[in-house]
C-alpha cells in the first residue's frame, strides 16, 4: 500500500471514457448546509427589487448582535453613528455616504443586505466574513441608527423620557482628535515657575 497509482489534478486519465481525471460535479447536488432555499433570506430581493421587511422577528438579542457585528465590520468606515466618518476614512480612505441622508433613509432594508452581500462602489462584499443572519441583524441595527438621529418626542413610549445626560457615575470621554490635540488644556504651553527658573528643593 506504500506505492499506489494516483492522478495528478487535471491530467489525462485512461480510466474514464472522457479521459479526464477531474470528475464533474453531479448535476442537482447541493453541498450540506448550502441549500439556501429561502431566496429572500439569502439575497434580500423579491424578484429584481430590494425587499422591505425582515425575514425573522427583530428581538433585543437580534439588535444586540447587529450592533456588535456593525461595530466590528462596518464602524471602521461608517463610524459607530453611521455618518460615514469612520477611523479609516479619517486616515484618507474614500468617504462613504451617511446613513442619515434622505436617499438611504428611504432605501428598503433589503438594499442594505444586498450591499453587504455583493458590495457597492469602493465597498467590498462581506458575504464571506458575515453570515446571512448577521447581515440581516446589521441591517436592522442600521435602521435603529437612522431612527436615533431623526427621532421625535412622539416616538418615545408614554411615561418615558429621553435622557440628555449620562446616568450618574458614567463618564463620557471627549472624542479623540485624530488631527492633533485641540483641547484648551493640550494647547496651552507649560508655564515656568513664577520666580523664573526651577525652584530648589
């Protein structure tokens, strides 16, 4: 068994009638786990048009998953608030459109799924990195981001208020300035001691 006949890939074979060592895929077979019978779930389209509904219920767990995946895969370009000013854009990468422009606010949710699946313009597709279910979760989270920037008081459930300041004990650090320090503390040069020179200890 140490020495056995074998075929190198794509070389001629005398074993098969067509003389091909590489055998064609059997017609009608589907790899396990890749049936993808639900066309809308895997394409976001109804026929040739983008659909405008989620293929499964949107729960708090779905939203949390969408936020997590968005912050990993989307925020570097689109930023965590979806305004298109992510960190790599600040470093010179092409500026994507804000999710908050009228065109994208009116876009059906299937449009965002399709762009994540197939790419658009300078954006590559993410179908290999992000599963279909996670792409839908991200699309749902994008809708939440859009609402967050255009919500009105009527959108708030009765008996609740919109917080305008962080909760007690929570400190929100100022945004990091990527182009150089601009805060008053950072820009004021150090001053010498009042008497001039260093004080002796």
